[in-house]
C-alpha cells in the first residue's frame, strides 16, 4: 500500500490497480507499463518533476510516448524557465523513487499540470508509487486529488 493508493482510497475515488513484472526499466519505465499492460501509450502518463527558475518544484504529466515540453510547463506555471529536477530533490520532495513517482500522496504536494490530451481519455494510468504498479483513474479524479490543471505539455 503506497501513499498514492492511500490518498485515492481516502478520497473515495473509483480506481483500479494494475501490476506488471518489471523488465529493464530505466528511461522506458512508462513504455514498459504500456506494453505489459496492453494499454495504448496515450493513456499511460509519466509523472515528471521539474524545477522552475525560482526553485519551485512542479509535476508535469505527459503520455509515456512523448516528451515534456519544459518551456510549456514553465509558462503554465507562470514562470520563465524550467529544468528537470535532480533525482535527490524528486525523491526527497515526493517520497517516491524515480520510475515510481506517483502524482498522488506525495510528501509535499506539488503543483500539478496534466497534458491536455488526458481530456480525451475515459481513464488514464499513472504510477501508483512503485515501479511495476499503475493506478487507473479518471482524468477528472486525477485533477481533483492533485489540485492539478490541464495544459498543453507535450513536446512537438
């Protein structure tokens, strides 16, 4: 039971958990989840943590087969520039390890931005807080629980 699952349960959300056997992982944890669960990549979102030029950490969620546009994330957050946060900052602020960062139940709730493509999905998959474990929920529940907002975040 991860903090993300506990947060979803405490909020009374309708969700389901999906576990899959881990493979090589690394840069492709999200694509591995998509392939092993048999879910199109457009519905599996990776949670990436970026840092604004003022030091604020943000969560940006994009489909696993795309890249996060850091300039678009900074703009959505009202900043000028963003860069990927260092692993130690990610783990310390969220309480999750890389490859298992869940947007729910973070140690320190980060402002969250979800790529607008999630609007077209009935449900989306995000890490449940552990590599090899995904939580499936509606995009509206994801936004409600994270206090997030939609924004165009995919790199083109």
